[in-house]
C-alpha cells in the first residue's frame, strides 16, 4: 500500500541500487519487520542506511538510521498525497 501511494522503502531502494545485502538485514529477531519509507521526491536524497544493534538486548527490534543529502531532493516534480 505504501509503494502504491508513492512511498519508497529506503533499505530496499539502497539494496537495489548498491547490491549491498546489509541493507536487508533483519530489524527484528527473525525478519526485516521495521522499515523506513520516504516519499518519491526524497528518493534521490537517500545516501545511507544502517541497522543499529547496540546496545545489545535493548529491544527485540533494532533501530535504523537514514542519511539524506537534502541538496539532492527532487524539487521539479513534487510529490502529492494520493
């Protein structure tokens, strides 16, 4: 539904563009449960993603960080809510 509404899964996008399997690491105990999605105009601005697993045992879900280069945001075709 998110993809249909114009959002992009940050980790899947970086995995597709870089081939880095670390992008699809588990975010929970047994699956990639937690995800970060951005609107399409932010997609070119995605420059990094990381799953955080410290401190050990803090939660059964891992944190995530996303790095965006805001100078790369697509501003010629702005996203509208669908």
